[in-house]
């Protein structure tokens, strides 16, 4: 039996109607399972706007511009329950929409790509070096292939 993962969604009220909550959770769980992340575990996934991603990017990375996805690994374990907290992922819905149009796939496919990418970062993946990038893109492709309906496996750019 697969480990149990809790995906806490925080979606801006003004954007909620555009977001497939089940699709986001499916992508996060697929990434955790594909990477054999120990469970039980929890992560938080926020879907918001460019302004919020810009603030987070500036505050935590010193980059004063919006971005599509940010990950904040945690890896703490609740002492009483043994439940691991993997961290937080923040996604800009306007960026996801624009990227979906350019890639000619659905918004859900783009959001699932960004969720998978974010979860991989929570689990320690990086793409700063070529060999690390190749491993991360391979894992990302495997995660997206496991989702139904199939999504395009375009690598995330950054």
C-alpha cells in the first residue's frame, strides 16, 4: 500500500474557479510516490497571482520579479505523529496560464507540470548543473506520464 500524503491547498478566492483541485493533488501525490517519499507526509500548495510570487521571490531569493513556481523545502517531522512536513510550493496562476497557451496544452497540464517540478525541489532535486537537470527532467517526465489524462512532458524552464 502506498504511503498516505496530505496536500493542503491554499488558492486565492478570486482564482479558485479556474483551478482543478483534484488535478493538483494528483500531481503532488504522483510526484511523492514516484520519488518514493516516506509517508505519511504533508505539503502545502498555494495558487496565487504574480504579485504574491514576486514578493516571495524578492523576499526569499532576492529576485525582484514574478516567477511561475517557488518551492520552500522543510523536511521537519512532527514528533508525536511521525508525519513529515515536506514544505511549501507557491504557483502563479497567471504565469501558468501564459505558459499553457505558449505550450499549447491545458491549464491543468501546466499546473501539474509546475506542481511536479515544485515537489521535486522539495525532495532535494535541483537543475543548476547539467547532470542534475537531466535527472530532474527525467523524474518530472515519469511523474507526468503517470497522471491521467496524459499531459505534455515539456521540461520546466527554470
